[in-house]
C-alpha cells in the first residue's frame, strides 16, 4: 500500500489553523520575553518582588516608560533652550565660588549690623532714670559694634549686581514648564537597577522572565509545526542540500539525525515494496530488477519482489 501524498496546506484547514495558532503564540511569547526583560531593566522597583511584578506586567509598565520618554521628547526644545541660555549667561565655577563667598560675608555683616542696631534700640527703650548710667553705655556699645560690622558699599553693590545677573536666569527657569524630577526618574531607575547592590537581582529576574517566555514560545512553535524546523532553519536546510548535495547523500543519517533518518527510511521502504515502479525512477527500477534476476527465484517470487513485507511496512508509516 503506497503512502498517499499529503494535500497542499491550503486544502487542510485544520493543519493551517494549527500552524497559524503556533506561529502567533510563538511570536507573542518571544516578543513578551523581550518586553519582560526590558521592563525589568527600566523598573523603578528596588526589590526582587517588585521587579518580578514589573516583568509580569511588562506591557503597562513599558507603556508608562514610553509616556515618560515621550514627555522628554516633547520638551526637548525647551530643555535645550534653557541649557543654551544657562551655558551662555551663567557664571563660571570660579566666579560662582567668589560671588557666593563675598555674598555670604556681606549678608553675614548685614545680619550682624541689624542685630546690633536692634539691641541698641532695645537698650534705649529700657532707659529709666534709675538705670541711665548702665543702659546708655550698653546702647552705645551696640551702636559701635553695628557701625564696625556694616558692610562696605561696594560689597552691597556687588551683591546687587550678582542679583541682577541671577534674576533673568531664575525667570528663565521659572518659565520653563518642565518636570525635571520626571525627566531624571527613568535615567536614575536604570542606573540604580544596575548598581552594585541591585545588579544581581535585576539580571536574575531578567533572565528568568526572558527564559520562561522564550521556552513557552518554543513549545508553541514545536506544537504548531509538529517539531519541523522554522522558516529560517528550514530555509538554511534546503540551501544546504542544494549547495552540499553530495555531502548530504554520503552523510544523510548524520545530517538529518538518527530519528528523522529512521522515519524517512521506513517511509521509502514502504513505498518501494508497495509499488517499486512508482517509487523508483526507471534506472533505479532496472537495477532492482537486475538484482532480483541475479539473485534467482525465491519462495515468494510468485507474489512479486518484496510483496511479503509490503503490507507490514506500509502499515508502519503514519499518514502525514
């Protein structure tokens, strides 16, 4: 009994549906594997449990990260304008250090003078006929200290000048509608995930999430194709047989693998014993007839060459 040739795939809707389901599930699982690993890398959680939760909820987590990235993209012009303004108008590091030191000294002396004047005023208010000899010298001492601590006019002028320089910069920053905390959150999360105290947990969860989803995808592809190679592997195998046909012919069992080779051999044997004329080309058929002619008549000659095993071999071949 000759094994029947399978119908084209488009004429077998159940097989076509199986392939389609397998491909969709395989692609979806492998895409989810990549998304889960990326979600863990961008996670803002500091615990392994939180990272696992972000891997499971990869899609909503990545959507949130995408919105944050788009926020940065949408405000890139404002951010760049501000950075250019700061770069052109901000003081240098040395100038900032000098201005900060001088401003601190000036403000400190102003505070001291203000405090001494207040104490002198309190002393004047407390003058009574009975304590005039004590309070007047005390008030005078406070006034003298206040006068000695008063900042020079040029330092006050420099403080005013620095304020004039800083005021436009502050107005520029105040008018910038950018949430800098949100801008830096994503970057800081990634850096924190790969810091020395979290990198082991991050990589472990990434590997686990990617591995589980990838295995699910492979299982779906295996089921959908019944173990046959995928598009890439199948194409490479066909190209290999065309390019290295002689090598495949000499090493067929090694090239196909013992299980596949055994099934192929069983199928070919069944086709030959069922109908040699149909299974073999004319030259091979003549060689087979010559072999039987040289072998001489056998006990089963009347039944035809090999017909005694035809039925058993044919039954051993599963319908494709």
